[in-house]
């Protein structure tokens, strides 16, 4: 059975959310968001290692609050960098060569299902690189930021909203990250680096409920979905 390591970046500033507590550390129906995301992977027999990446300024407080949980779940805490891709690179450096695949999953995307993990893991094994996503169903407008005026309606055919996990052969991801310093433009997700290396990344259909908690409204919606799942 192929082995997987999972990296969960949680070192962002949560600037779009607001408040005094960063998003990954908020209690979602009584459990920290990051913990809900981590627990999706910790008990899978195909997962050999799970790492949570936190900002260096948060690490001491994080370990004081959650160190016992990390130990129970066998989760390694890694210090992040100034940008998301630097945080992933720091965690990637700790993954042993014996691991076959690396999955990167947002720590604030706690509504992922086991079926979603099964599907994207299987596709990654088959093709070398895969990620979850959902077809764009809304009409997309390009807006002039200064005045919020619509300047273009973008055809949505073949457009997908990227989700996580994004899963890659470990050697491909290591090679891609070794080359990241010469990447032209901002790096918004790991698939970009893999694509730039000439590897095809297969999109695996997911559900809109696998969203990233970015705003207080997202948080409220996540609470409702979790409560609905409990009552089903």
C-alpha cells in the first residue's frame, strides 16, 4: 500500500477573518478547527506522518495549548515561513524518503470527507498528482477594484474552484520546491509548481461543502453543516 504524509499549513495571519484569535485555533462545535482537519488523516492506515505548520510567533502558545493533543494524535508541529509555500517547504523537509506521496491540506478546511480523501489519494497513486475541486457554477465577473465596476464576464466553461487536499508524488514535490525560487509570479497553491515542472495534475470532483473557512460567515456555515451531519 502506498504511504502518504500530510502537511496542514496553519501559519497564516487570518487577516480576512478579523478578531483576536486566528482561524485554525477557533473552537468549531467544541473542537479547534485545526484539530478537526488533522483528525481526518490521523487514523488512516495509509498515512505515515501528519504535520501541522504554525507561525513561529504562535508556536510556543500553540504547543502550550495543544501539545497534549498533538502528542495523542502523533502530529508533528513545524514552524512556518512568511508565505504559505515557505511553510509547506519547511514541513516537506522533515518528510522521510520512504514516504511515497505528500498531501497538502488547508488546516481551515475541516469539512472534508473520507470519501474525498479516498478519491484524491487513489487518483494521485494512479497519475502521480491529483487535487480536489468543484466546477464553477456561478457567473464570473472581472471587476475593476478601484470602483467595483464590472469590466468583463468570464466564461465559466472548464473553470473549477481549487480545493485541498492536493496530493503529489513526494519526489515530484521535492523537485518542484527545490525550483520554487525561480518561479515567475506568486505561488497560490502547490499544484502550480507541479504544473510548471511539466507534470499533469488531475482534478478530482469534490463537493462545495469542502470549503475553506475564510470569513465569519464561513464559520457559521461550517457549524450548521457539522450539526446537520451529527443529526443525520
